[in-house]
């Protein structure tokens, strides 16, 4: 079956009180409309059309670079008018799936159900039964249960308002029928707009068998018209992510205090404490423990590793049985090999720390290649930047770097070499050598401390 998708994204979103178009407001750090587009891409689609209007320049900039057909709705005269804009871009023999750019939580499985339900007819609706359908159009059915139309809230009678089956706006329509029905729309209603929902009554009058399906939960069809509703969508999304992590084998000490703003892949027996944020692509191996208040962004943590509290791991790789933190920061390009340890207030950038090597506290390691079994003393820094260029520090297997040392790159510390505490190293220290580079100590007898005047 040929299928194209239309995403309605032209609304201003006045109640958001923002210069940003409504559909670009984020859920889990991704624009609502991007959630919709990403779900549509998982269907077997021939094209995705995005109808834009308010904030056109910003929306086109944010969504540019994707395989999308952008169609402008210069005047916002209702959902029917919006869909009329794509008539020149659809074929008679294809089905058209209509989605909304401010409804980001619809599952792909729900969309697939809708497509299957409508594959043999001209019209299929996604409806939802709500405990309080206020604000939604109501689904009208005859005594046999067949759909006969949709009545908008402002046009409904008291009897119609008592109906709890509501219209989500999402539907699958055969291309030829859609074109015919769109051409018959009228704006003779309380809003003075062209309602897309009016095509349902047209279909019923023609005797079309109107199919319908429902989502697994109501959050799938909720949109955001203000920031309160946006926050509710965020919480619903995070609850869904937390539940999936637990089903996949993770223990979340408080599922309400873990945020997923990307994709997390986990092995069994992962433990995640409170106030942990995952961003981008994150992979956690078997038995990984993430303590409280950590941020993990685009990183992989191998089996048995432990990320201690208040640590940040970004674009980095942590090997098996490593320890990171507390209060550590691994910046892009950092790699910890098996059993390595990075302790409190240690920062690494574009550095490889070898097997069993340790940098336990108060250290900066940038642009460094560090071998196995190396000990980095507290207060050590690699001086990798001369104000213009970056240079590499090499520390070979088994070296010992004394506390409060400055290693001025480019420089190499050989195997089993030792750097005396407090040294500023500017030249190579060969294998097995002791390097000391510090001023000679002088003790002055009889020195008088300064006295406070007055």
C-alpha cells in the first residue's frame, strides 16, 4: 500500500507565550514535531509532508536537512484548510496519514494499527475514550455503532457533549477520496474555519465504511497548548522511558527521578539512583551502577563499572570494572580501559587512561595517552595548550606521577619512570628514571612574620 504522511505544524501556539513556534517546544530535549516525524519515518512511507505557517524561518531552519516536503499554509484557516495545501503533492492511489506536530507521544505501533485498519477502506480514524473529553470533538455513531460524523466542542448540543469517545484528529484517508472531500468543505461553523473533521460526515453520507482504532493510553494523543500541558507530556514521556528501562532489566531506585533525553540501551542488572539524566545515545553494560545526580551523554559504560555521584560523562567510553567519581568529569574523547579509576574532582579530555591506572583526585588530564598501571598524584595537570595549539602528553606503563606536578606538553614520561612531587616537567623522562624539576628549598632562621599595623 502506498502511504504518505502529512504533519500539521502551522499553528502559532499563542498560549505558549513564546517566540518559538509551538511544535518546536521540546519534550525530552527534542522538538515535539521531531518526535512525530521520527515516528512517521518508522512506517513504510513514500513521503512526509510538513505543513508550516507561523515561525516559518525558525521551523525550516530547525527541520532542514531532512527528507521532508515543506508546504506553506500562508493563512491559518483551520485543519481542513491546512490539509488542502498538500492536495497537489498527493496521488489518487495512495493513502494519506494525517498527524499533528504538537502530539509527540503517539507510539509507532498505534500508527501501524491505524494504517492496517484503513488499508481496505477510504477512511480510518484514531479515536480515544476519555473520562473528561472537554475540548475535544465528539465521535457520533448510529444505533449500529457505525461512525456518522464528528461534532466539535463549540458546535455540540448538550446530548452530544455527553459522548466520551473523542476525536484525536489523526486519520488515514485514501488520496482520491481526500481530494474530493476537501473540495466540499465549508467554514459555516462557530469558528469560521474549515474543519478537517467534516470529511467524516461526508464519508458516512457516501456509505463509506469508516474504520476506527484506539491508542494504548491517552497520553499518546495528548497535545500541548501551553507550558503546563507541555510539562505533563514530559512527565508522561519520562514515565514511559522509566518503565521500559525496568522491563529491560534495570533497577531504578525512584522511577520518577530519572530522565531519558535520547536512547538508552542496557544489559541486565543495571542500577540507577535518583536524579540521573541520560542524553543522546547511552549504552550500559551488565551490572553497571550509576549513582545519584549524574549526567551521561553519548557514552558507553562497560560491564561492572560504577559511576559515582555528581559525575558527568560526555562522548566518552568507560571500560569494564572502572570507577568514576564522585564529582568527576569525562569530556569528549576520554577512554578508560579496564579497571581504571578516576576520582573526585578529576577532569579528562581526549585522554586514554590505561588498564588499572588511577587518577584519584584533583587532576586535569587533557590530550594525553596514559599506559597501564600508572598512578597520577593529586593536583597533577597536563599543560596541553600554549594559547594557540594543543599538544600531547605520553605517560608509559607503570609510571608514577607525584602530586602537584605540571607536565608541559609535548612531553613523554617513560615506563616505570617517576616524577617527583611538585615538579614542572618540560623534557622527556626516560624509562626507569626519576625526574625532579622544582626549586631548591631554603629555610630562613629568625624570619619575622608580618605584623598587623595599628
